[in-house]
C-alpha cells in the first residue's frame, strides 16, 4: 500500500478463499458471514454439518460465495482432506479462522482425564492441525492470514467459575500464535489471535441460565454488557485484510474493557 490508498479498499478480501472452523454457529457463523460480505469465498467447516449447511445457505441468500464441509478438527486425515477441498475450489487458500472450540466447566478436582484430553484435542490440537494443513498451501503461494480464536480466559485466571481445561488451552493458543507468527513470517503468513469476552451464543448457554452470574460479568465489564457475535466480526476482518499487513503475533482482546482494569 502507498500513500493515498483508499482505506476501504484495504479492508477488502475480494477473491480470497477463507476457511472458518466452527463456522456453523455463534462467533464462527458471524465471522464467516462478515468475511463473505468483504468479498471472500468462504468455506464453513463444522462437525455439525447441518449447522454448516444452514450458515452457508444464509450467506448464499445474499448472493455471496460459500461452501459447507463437515470436519472433525481432532482428526488429522479429515483436516487435511478438508483443507485440500477448500484450496481446490479456487486454487487458493488465503485465510484460516481457527474458531472451533469446546468447554467443560468443572472444578479441577472433579475434572477427569478424559474430559481434560477432549478439550485439549479440540481447542489446541485442532488448531495445530488446521494451521499446519492450511499453511502448507499458504507457504506455496507465499501469503496467508491465520486468526486463532483465543479468549480473555487465556489472559486471565478467571475466578467466576472453574474452567481449567478451557483456560489452559486458550493460554496455549496465545503463545502458539506468537510461535507460528515468527516461524511463518518469512513466507509472508501472518498469524494473530482474537481474545473475545463472553459472547451471547449457545456456547455460554449454561452461564446465561444464571442471572446473578451474568450480572456479575456485566459489572466487571467496563462497557457494561455481554458481546454479541457481530461485535467480533470487525476485529477478525481487520486481521485478515491488507490493512493489517504489518500485524502478526498479536492477540487482540475484544472484551468491552475487561482486561484493561
């Protein structure tokens, strides 16, 4: 970009291929829609294929480009096959949004090893597998942008309720983001992360059923509210687009000021 460039053009993703894991619902679905509206060919990947198909149908109603692929991010073979499918659609793979994730909220002494491993497999190993697979195509083309969904719980000890496996994986995602950013910078692949606050989706449905807890969360958030999925979209588009061409290895909190205190 040079002096005099149009700032709006710098947010365009026209013609790029963007993969969104966990794109069938919540943050992932909102981000997939936002990327499509910014000009990208969006590939919605989700273990819940019906959710992915519905998200794609809604995007296509707007005359935008989208395709659904069923994938379990814990499965190395499935991930590699899905990324190959995404690449072959337009012979490019420009953007990966690593958004698939789960939480098992239990006191640490009650959390069994199987549940611990399940959260690690989805939230950390899944991100590693998807990033590794996508980067193989990005390295060949000499460019790419990866944005990992972390959490404010990766930058905070929490304390409102126990969630040790989730907090541990999201903290790991933040340093994985830094490490991959440094490793892949010579290939012009940028790797960043978003750290959302509590977002009103089914992901926090058990918490939404506790009014006292929700009021406490709002009280701890300077902007005084929970986020909506749409509140996340601008930050993701920014980190994918040319306007952030010098940003890599960064974790951007979208948290209503929670971490600023």
